[in-house]
C-alpha cells in the first residue's frame, strides 16, 4: 500500500495526537504517502483531506484533544453518506484508512471495510468500553485526572465531615469509576454493571462516621440508574450526614496524556500502519497483557465485554 489516511472520530481522548504522530511518522518511514482527514467522518464526506509530513505532527504528543478535530456524523450513518466517503477516498487514491475512536467510530470503519476500504481501528476513548482490548487510549489519563480531583475533594470533605458523591464518565462501562475509586481509596464505587445496594451504602456511611472517619467518598459512574441528586438526598435523609455532589464532566476528557497512554497510542498506531503496509485485511488493534494484538475488525466488534469482578472485589475489601 502506498497511500493511506488517518482520522479521529467520536469523543476526543488524550493520546489521540500521540497515535496520529506515530501513524504519520511510521507511514513516512515505510515510504508511504499519508493524509490527515479533519473532523472524522464529516470531514471525509466533505473532502477535508490534507497531506501530512514529518513536521506536521511535531510538538503534539503532549497535547490532549486531537489536532485533526473530531465529530459525530449523522450523514455518515446513512448509506449515501458512506458511499460519498468511499468516493472521496477513491478521488485521493487512498487505499487504507486508520480510524482512531471509540466503539461507534470503529463500527463506522467496519461499514467502510464492507465497501472495500482496508481499515485499521485504533481504540481511542476514555471509556475503556471496547471488549476486544484490555485498555483504550485515553483511559489511563482520565483515571489520573479523576484521581487528582478525588484527592482535592477528600481534603474539603474531611474538613467539613461530609459525604461526597463524585460523578464520573461511563454510561455503560464503569471502568473509570472502578479504577479511580480503587486507587483513590473511595469508600464506595457505583458502576452500571452492578445494581446499587442503598442499604449497604448507608450502612458504610454510618459505620465510617462511628469509627471517626471524617470523609466519605462515593465514586459514581454517570450510567448508574439513580441520579446523583437522588442518591445524595437519600444518603442525607437516611444517615443524617451532609452529602454534596461533584460532577466532574468534561475535565475528564482533556489534559496531557500520561506516559502510559502515549506509549499505548504509539505502539498501536505504528502496528496499524505496519499492517496496512503489508496489505492486511481490516483489523482492530488492541492490547492484551503487554502485547499489541490485532483481530479481524468485525470479530473484534462482536466480542462481549467481561466485567472485572476481581477488581471490584478488591476495591470492596480495601474499603472496609
Ligand atoms: P466515544 O466512545 O468517545 O463516544 P465513539 O466513536 O463511540 O466515541 P460515536 O458517536 O458512537 O462515538 O461514533 C462516532 C461516529 O461514528 C458517529 O457520529 C457516526 O458517524 C459513526 N458511527 C457510529 N456508529 C456507526 C455505525 N453503526 N455505522 C456507521 N457509522 C457509525
């Protein structure tokens, strides 16, 4: 393959720029022409495509967001939009496409693959919700951002002897809450995968207070089926402990990627380009243990997610 393109799509994630840098530089190293597509599938449909060189990805590895821009594209969800996208790749004689994004973006890539484009999917999302890979790019940075916030909130929570519900991102997957909750020493972690036990939660708040604990941190993923307001009200009513809410929101998306995310992004993106160089069929790139792995794109997207019960159990043990 001699000409390839790269796009970033869906929610931005720290490490997308590191992946872009690695893909561009690896492609140039292997003697390929490489193009950047702006605003994900929207830009592909509109032909916002420009050639990248070594210096166009200089000084970006440490930056959050994505220099290509990203979008959610309604037009690309239609057959007509997808046909236009394929036509645009043909106009530029682009043979292979690297898609950096979450589950939806990789599904979009699969549609292109069914229409004859060779697609390499790279998991770029803070949610860590893709079943086929142990970790996604951006997850580690998001967890560390939440950890910083937990530490600040703990100080004020202790000073006022309050309980605090900290709402973090994760609609279907509670990994951010789970990893940040365990490493931040939260008293309770609430995730969409496990039903909320209000009695146990209130018992823990009361037992903690009786032991002289000054703070009580509850990390709750946004997808848990009780709102943070409702939860705080119930805890306040049932325990008498003043309970505040902090919704962390978009600060979890931004920031300079951690070394771990930069490494993951660099390794995955370089692998994607190597596979395109070798005219591979469409793949999803992931990590298993410490190994970069690739799966057939369609098979990867059909894999079911297994919830890490052992980590939840450890968090429970350590927060007694
Ligand atoms: P995040 O995990 O951060 O939300 P994502 O990649 O899952 O990222 P989505 O909004 O689900 O974000 O998808 C991004 C874009 O990919 C969509 O706006 C749409 O253009 C395309 N896309 C999503 N699902 C499909 C699909 N089933 N078929 C074709 N295209 C899709």
